[in-house]
C-alpha cells in the first residue's frame, strides 16, 4: 500500500484510541458525567492529565501494529501520540 495512506490510517487509529482511552478513564474512575468531568478538568487545569491517561491505549495500537508487521501504521500511531504530547504541553503552558 501507499506509505502515506498507511501512516494516515495509523494516525487516525491513534487519535481514536486516545479518545476512547480518555472516555473509558472518565467512565471508570469519575463519579460525574463525561461533560461534567471535562468541565471540572478544565476548571482545575487537569485536561492534560486526562489526555495523557487516555493515551495509554495508543500503546496497545502501536505494539499491535508492530506485531502484525504494519510499521507505517505504527508510525502513524506514534505521530498521534506526539500530537497528543503537544496538546498536553499547550494545556500545561497556557
């Protein structure tokens, strides 16, 4: 397949995995609803922490792609993780 297409697929999988991981963390460990938890995280400046905990699912996607020899898709997941790191950095600095 086309290398750019494979990396894009990995990037999309990484973003979806991060989103699902964040939502799962909120649903499992928070007593509030998703929107209330997000509002509380913004008020307490913990959005970066929520995103970081959600990025744990990217590990599963990354190593899963490496295991089935889809290295370019794993690169896309790595790019999604780096993008998440920059978003976390933005929330921590500003």
